[in-house]
C-alpha cells in the first residue's frame, strides 16, 4: 500500500494533457441535433399537423348538445287539442360540485318543495349524478336556474297531457316517459308525431354552463300534428251515454263506435272501463283494452240483415215473401234452433222485425256455404281493417269448405262467426250507402272520398233500410232506439257468451243502427258485455244507448230532422206535456 | 415601388379589419337569431299551455254542468224547436 498524496483539482495532471479536437465538436453537434429535433417537432405541431391539437383544445370547451324537438299534437276534426306535449324540466346535481351555503340550500329546497334534510342527503350522495326533482314546471325551473348555484343542472323533458282525460283514452293511447307512443293513436301515428331532435355547438365553461352559442348544426324538426276524424262533442256524448248504461245495467264492459256513413270517418270510439291517461299509476289490462278494435265477439242477431239482403239480392225472396217459421222451432241434425217468441209464419220483413232465428236460417239454407262465405268476406269479416291501430283484430270466419250445415245455420244469426264492433258498424255502411262498403279512417279526410266496393244492389239496400226501420219501430225488437225528430233504423243483437268453447247464460247485448233513414248520415254501434241488472236483450240494454248517442250526435252535426217533431209517446205512458218534459229533460 | 407596396399593405390591413368586423357581425346576428328562436319556442310552449288550459275550461262535462246548473238550460223539447232550411 503506497501512502496517499493530496492532489488539488488545479494541479490535476489530467488537465495538463489538453483535449483532442473532436470532443468539444461532438458535444456541440449533439446539442445542435437536439435543438433541431425540438424545432422540427414544434414546426410539425404548429404547421403541418395543427388540426389534431386544435380539435383536442376545442373538445375541452366546445360541446355539441342535442336540441329536443316537440312531439306533434293530436287534435279532433275541429282542431281542438286532445293531446299535447309541454316542456317540463328535471333538476339534477353533481354532488361533489354542489357546494352550497346553508342559505342557498334552504332557498333551493323551498323552490323544489323539498325538505332541507332530504336535499342535503341527496347532495351528500357519493354518486356523480343525482336527480333532485323531475318534471318541474318551467316557471319554477327558471327561478332555480336564476339562483346560479354551482353543480346544479337542468335538463329539458316533455310531458304529454290529455285534456279530455278518460273520454278519449282508448282512442289516443299514451306515450312512455321518453315520449314514444305506447298505445292507440300515439303508437299508430308515432312516426308522424315524433319530432327529429336537432343539435348545436356551444362553448361551455369549467362548470358546464353554456357561455356562447357557436353554430346550429341541425335545427330540430318538430313532429307534425295529427288531425283525427273524431268529433270531441260526439265522443263526449257517446262516453256519457255508455257510462250511464254501464252503471244502470251493472255491465262488465261496453263499447260504442260512431261512423260518418258518407266518408267512413270514425267520429267517436269509446270503451268502458276506461282510464285516465294523465295518471296511469294503477292500470289494469281490462281498462286498457280498446274493445271496439281489438275484441272479437259473436255478434248475434245484428248479422241477420245481411242474410236477408243476400236473399233479396239473389231474387230468392221479396220483402213480402212469407217464410214458414215452424212455430219458432227447427231441428238441424241433433241441434234445435228456436225463437224467443213464436210466430207461425213471418214475411221477410217480419223475420227482421221480430228477429226470428228460424226465419233467418230458412233464408240462409237457400245458399251454398261458398255463396255465404263470399258475402261475409266482401263485408270485411274475418280480416282486420288495417286502420294502423295496434292490436286490431279481424274476427273469425272459417273457410266455407269446413262448414257443417248446423254451422251455416248458426252463422246466419251471428253465432260461430266473430267480429269486432267496428267491423260490424262498417258492414252496415252497405245499407246506408246503397250497397257499397266504404273503408274507414281514423283521421279526418280532406280529400275526395275513398274508393268503395259494391256488395249489394242499391235496390236491396233501400229495401233493407226500410226493414231495419221497421225493426227499430214500435212493433220491432228495439222501439227504445227511437229518437225525437229523426227516423232511425237498426238491428238488435243478444248473443250468448262463449266461455271455454261452451255457451253460457251470460250475454252480449248489441245494437247497430243508423239515422236519419231518409238520408243516412251516422252509423252507431253499441255493445254491452254482460249486463247483469236483470235485462239483457239488445233492445232493452243497447238500443237506449244508441238513441242517446244518435240524437245528440245528429244535433251536434246540425242534421235536419226528417221526422215530425212530436213528443215521444211510449205505450203505457202518458204523452209528456211540453212543460213537464222540459222539467224532465 | 414603395408606393405600390404601401398601397397593397393598406389593402390587406383594410380587408383584415373587414373580416374581423364581418365575423363580429355574424356572431352578433347568430346570437340574436338564437334568442329569437328561443323566444319563438317559448311562445309556442305558452300557446300549447294556453290551449291546454282552454280545453280544460271548455271541457264538455264542465260546460254541460254550467249550462244545466248555473244557467238552467236543457235540451229543447219538440214544441220549441224551429227548423230553418235554406231553400236553393
């Protein structure tokens, strides 16, 4: 080990040696290369590839936000609003951002109509997003935003209102919270009603508040309005008449549909039980069902006029041909068909007037199943109407090949064949329109009338109108269908309900009629399901509803009376004197 | 030569100022448009609410109740109906 000798830096022998030339140059070159790289990078970012950084910068403050579009209105034929969307606002918070003084919290709580503790609990939530209150009126929402509190935000939503409430519930249906049609016209015309949201670009500050509008990218496109064929007044008349009948007869369900026989427009459509579309908290399926369009039933005797018309059209009978009704009984195979009241012999008019099953079957037996099937098919039975309504049913009409003789017989008086109420009402247009069937429409028709299809000759239709007027007359099955000032015609139906393939002692009472007879304008079809307060015949249960609806509707439409304006005179009652009648009405 | 340069430079400056002014104008007009559109929307909303209110007040059940109870009206009885027809 050699002893250490201290060496100072200045006397370091290495310094004496002198450096080689290339070493400082190398360092210098290295440094210059580094600088060049930096300059090149800067030039690249600033000059050649600036879009990327600019976009990144923009995305820190500029946002594309959606602009909601309003859902279209639904109005009745006169433009009265039936469904409308109005904006509401939901207030939400980002709890970490929402640092409020106690005074601010109290102010906010009172505006939101919340307890201060509740608000504080929500604001101290760990989540990044909490709703404070949904669907606030715009007025209150404005005052909340005027407070300018940090971390408190709002979003616009729409709420749909139905001013007519349960009167138009089934026709209109309703929308979901997202403003999408769920039922009824709201669903059927969703494509027209829904708007197309737009978007715009805005500049936002750190807190997310909009400080500048930059540009509109796509303007919102509001949904278009739908004008229904419905007449609000007639709808209301039908609704109150049905509700009254439901209570009086303690019925399970009921429906009324009113058609304009000239244009095929559906003027009113009501169902019971109904619901309030503005408050759908506890709905049942029974309330929701639009029975007029979706429920099929065996119509019963309302089918008979078509058989009589077919027989007239083929020239097999005249209105005065006497049919031997075998004292109200006949046997086909092992089955017996009977009438409610026995008549020895009835004319064709009498068969319709008294609603004789036997007489109708005798007329039907003169046709092959194919001929009858062809008529039912032409009348539109067995096929949905394709109005665009969700869940439309078509009823059941089996192919003629599979008909047994007893089935052909029962079908002639409306059993073994099923239809919806609206199909039945539409089929009656052949009588009101001189033998032509017209397509129906949910919306108001402004253009030329729709093409029609001829089923019976005009002569047959005119004869049938007379027969149906007699049927609704004093000696017919439905004298209670009579109304003051107008001649009415129509046919009752009382059908046993089918349950599990067997006929029960529960009934469906119906009435399909039209008025005024001299120049038919309206077709009104009424169906009451399971009347259970003693009466069940169509003439007693459904015909009075028809009378109420037809009378009110004709007056609402301003149709000129075609019968003398005498007070109604029911057998067994004294004629109502004018003064007394005033009190009664 | 210098004169031409000065002229061109002043043109450039003028057009630059023009661009600035036009952009400012465009921004102002756009925000005005936005404001007006918002106002139109607000009015639309108000109209909707008024329609809603109107149809609530004019609900047929309410009108009927008012007519029957407050005004003592009823359906006309046959003897009191006069039919007016237009003769063509």
